[in-house]
C-alpha cells in the first residue's frame, strides 16, 4: 500500500514451487519463534515496511517480544511465496496483502483466525472477513494518476482529472503506468477502469489508451522514480512522462523529503482516476510463535502505530480517531469519490482481467 509497494500478481510457475518452499526455514531464528519459547516475533512483509524505531521499541518493551522484520520483495511475490511456504512459514505475521489480492491468500489458507484487539475501532468500511477474522485491516490509500505541475504549466495545458481525460489527444504519449501483472498500482489502475467502465467497457477503454501512447513498465519504482518527470528521482533520471499511475499520498513525499521543503507539492493528483486499496495483516497458519503474532497484530491496530504510519509508509490509518500529520493530509488528501469493487467481484474476475489486459496492451 505504501508508495513504494510493487506487487507481482503473475502466477508462480510450478518449477518455482520447490525452490520457494525450501525458503521456509525450520530453525527458530528464521521462523521468529520456536517451541523453546523464543521471545522473537517475525513479521513478513513487502519491501516497503517502515516504522519509527521508538514506536517499535515501545512495543518490544511492553510486550517482551523482539520484532524481526523480513522484507520479502514485491508484495505480490511475497504473498505467493507465503502461500507456497505456508506449511513451514518464514515468520509469524504477514503484512501487506491488499484487497486486490486478498482472496488469493484466503482461498489458500494462508492465515489462521484471530480478532485483534482494537478491531472494534476499525472504520466499518474497511472491515472484512468478519465471520472468520482471518485478516486485520491496517491501512488504506488511493491509487491515482499523478501529474507534474511544472510540465503542464510550461506547456499551457490543464492537467487531466478523469479516466476519460487520459484519452484526449493533448495527453498523447504523456502517461506511464505499471504492468497490471507485476505491480500493485498497475493492477489497481486496471481495477479502477473496470469499475468505471464495467465488464463491457474496460477493454475498449484500454484499446483507446494504448492508441493514445500509454507506456507500460514493470514496477512502480521504474514508473515513478525513472519515467515520471515530476518526482525527485524522475528528474535525476531525466524522465519524460509527466503523468504516472501512483498514489494520492505521493505528493507529500515530494514535500517531506525535499530540502528545503517547498510551500506547495510539485506534483498533483487527478482525483477522478482513483481506486481505493485496503491493506491487511494476518497470523500465519503455521506460525511458530502464535502468541507473539497475536501481540504484534494488536500492536498494528494500536493508536501509536496507526498514527506512525502516514509519514513512514505514506498511507492512511484505518483506526477511528487516529490523527494524521498536517503535512500529510494537506498534500495527500484521500480521494473524495474513489472507485471501488466488491471483493467477490475482484476474486471472480482478477486473473481473467489481468490475462485479457496482458493480451490487449502488451502484445
């Protein structure tokens, strides 16, 4: 969910199963805890996990558990790997599966039930799997097209505000997006168009978008930090695409990490192109330290962690009453009316949509 999260949703080849399964260690250290009562609890996550040291230290002091974090690459790859190693997991808690891929994790029995303390404080719209409590909502954010303000000002163009706008000739060859089969924002953008245009219209939309010069790259990192002209990384890489599929929370990054900090964000968000994601964590089915895992899930819903997330992972908390820093809410407000899809709709269509999108856009 964070702006650096890059997710692969391609099916893992059968030839990789043995290799990935071998990655699950039987040792107490790798698993985070063993039957000997180790006080280490291991969190498996995508490579964009981030939290303040003092917040983690406070949890460790209060709980008595030492947190070990295993950042396992792109989130979708991490989900696939966790499924393949579920009988001998790498850790105790998995963080980073979002609503676009949740059914894959649940259908494969990745998590065991646990209702985390503080679940009653989660905003109702983000709750899911309420009958079994296999996952805990942790954060939310919006996938949206971002634009380079300087480019549009220089060229006397009005930035696009909607999906339809992206088809206009004045935006030809300006947009870069991520592969829907190898990137979380790429998949989210695809789902946003499916929600906007329906089963009978999204493919026609993508045919027009392809004709209008959309560029597709594998990952968010490549799109945002190499191809996009509005980001700090893109400027260094001499990126030439002033439109990119990223997050509504991307503009605050360009402010917070700038030195000196600008009065306004150099990038903006096309509010009518957004798709809402919710990110979850769960207790792995064969966790070797389930007690530590439950304590860690409780912590992820604590007010201290929820309020720590915005300026670390650049996502919004799901807990009622959790405060968001002004710089985050000012430059990265949530979309007012984002596209959404019922989880069952995503589960029933995701793989076929990605397959059709791949044939349509990449071939």
